[in-house]
């Protein structure tokens, strides 16, 4: 019996892993991009979006939640997976109400960027047109559940911050995002713009008021670059005050540096 | 109408194609055609008839732009009942003078929801964008004319 070497291959390339790491974690360390939406390195896996599906020995697995096992041969880049991931993305689109021209996160949205990377031309499946209500009760933050993909990132970020502001309720197709406050409204919760939970949404479901158009449409992260090369970066602002007027004054270029959401490090904006 | 954005290339295009029904020719019915480009979502009964006519007459039907592809901004009314939309627009909106819901028989009846056109007919190609850029339209048409399968990709692929 050969000794364990803690190596897997991804598309034929040898990648080392630490015991206990997921395929996604091993890939990220080796700078191999696997598309993902609900995965974030700071939080436990959620395994809900399935965009990170890879093929291991002919089986389809969610790479963000599947542990790497010595000798695994992982397929990440092939037509079969691209088609499958595109179908999954189309299902995410028809499940909500995603009208990019009306969304202020357009161009910085990871769902849209995944659609671009997978050359998704249209939604393909019948749109469900769910009826959901915008929550505009908070002075600084808006929740538009039409665009929520139930990735659970706001839930996990808020749990880690000890606030437990969000929960996903219901099951299957009836799942929904709920706000943990007596009225169920954001305005009655203790959320603030400085919370990770307020900033982490990969789509345009949780938006911070007054900053949506700091960067004009056409000059945004995924307008000219693919998510496959820049990853899940998005310009972030320093919300050290919740007063919007004050904040506007403070916001200079040093506050709008993109942060790589996978590594947590500032990128050079390219 | 974004077709006009291709500017002088329209002249080249005119060498290869012949316009049938279009906002430029003001022809009311679609004759037998190779390609039908359809913009806008499906929101009323007249739209439905036009779509069916296009499908019968055109060998290739293309959904052009976000509204044709997924209903677009007009589909945001799907969050409300049609009655509420009409009430808000014609009866209760601030500044309404002589409030009444239009009911002239000439006005096509609205459908209860706005739909992508592929909810009603088979669509062969999709040209995303709001609107698709002139270069994207040009690429798409020239690929089609050359007998190739157009695929919008890279930074030409936009949903906004
Ligand atoms: S609101 Fe955003 S972060 Fe929260 S579950 Fe929905 S998509 Fe994910
Ligand atoms: S990133 Fe793995 S399931 Fe969402």
C-alpha cells in the first residue's frame, strides 16, 4: 500500500491539500478557479447553489462541501460541467426575479458574472415570477428578496458576528429568507452598514443605500473582466459611520479598493 | 430600433437583406421571411398574435434584448395584480385628471403577466442586452448571414 501523499489532481494538474480541506479550498490555494456563489472561505460550507459542481470518478459533487481525498481525480473544466453549471445558473435566474437593467448591482453581481462566464444567453426554463416584497424599512439598507438566491451568506456572516439577523425558512421551492426581528422587518433589527452581513450579498438582494452608482454601469468589475480571472471581488466602502452624508465625504479611492472575497486581501483593482 | 445604431453598416446590410415588416417600412403584416427579430416582452393579446404570425412566417426567430428574453423591466409588474396596476396608473396616481381605466375596444387587452416571448413561441436565437450594442447586433447578423451559429460571449455578453 502506498503512503498517503495528500494530493489530488484537478484537470490533470497535481494539487496538494491539508487533511480536512475541501476540494474548493485545495483548488483556491493552488489558484485554480472553480465557479461558486454560496461558498466563502470565512464561513462553513452551505452547499446550496451547486454552481461549484465538479466531476470525481464520474460522480457529480459540490466541491465546496466535499472533502479532498488522496488520489481524487477531479474534473473542473469540461463541456459537460459547463453545460450543467449553466443549467443550474438558469434555474437560479428563473427562481427569482432578476431584471439586470433595473438592478444597481448589475456589473458587480456574481450571479450575472457566472452567467457571463458560462455564456448563458437566456434563462431557458419557465420563469416562476414569484411574488416577494421589498423591505425598505431600514434607513441605510434595502432588502429586495426578488434577487435573493438563498445562498445563506448573510445568515452565516451574521451568525459569525453574533447577531443572527437572518434565517432561511421553509423547504425546497418554498424556502425564503427571513429577518429575525419582532416585525420581520430590517428596520427593527440591529443590522448596520458595517456588518459583514450587510455587505456580503453576492447579488443585489441586500443593498446599501446611496452607494449603488458610485461606479457607473459599464465600468464595473465584470463589465470587461470575467469572474474566472478576477474572482469574487467587489469594490467595498468603509462604513465607519452610518451617516450617509458623512460617509459620502469620506469615500475616497482608498475606500473603494476591490477586496478579493476569496482571500480577503485587497487587489490592485485589476 | 437599436438596429439603427449599426449606422453606415446598414448600407452594407441592405445589400444582403431585404426588409419586410419593420418599424422602418411600416408594413402591418409579416410576409415570408428568413429571419424575424423580435424585441419587447409579451404583454398583451396583440403581441401574442404578432408573435404567432412571426413564427409562422419566419424560418429563424430571434429574441432581441432583455425584455424579449425574460420580460425585462415591464415584467416587474408581475409582482402586482393587473387590477392593482391599472388602478394605480389610471385612478389613484397623484395628479390623475378625469380618472378612468381605458376600455376602448381598439386597445389590446393586457395579459395578467408579462412573459418572455419563448413562453408563447419557439425561439431559435437570443441576443441579450438592454439593448444589445450595435457591434453585438452586427456580429450576430453577419454570423447568421455567413451560415454560422452566433454565440454572444466575452464582454459582448451583457444582461444590462
Ligand atoms: S440576501 Fe443575499 S446573501 Fe442573503 S441569502 Fe439572499 S442572496 Fe444570499
Ligand atoms: S459554492 Fe458549492 S454549492 Fe454553492
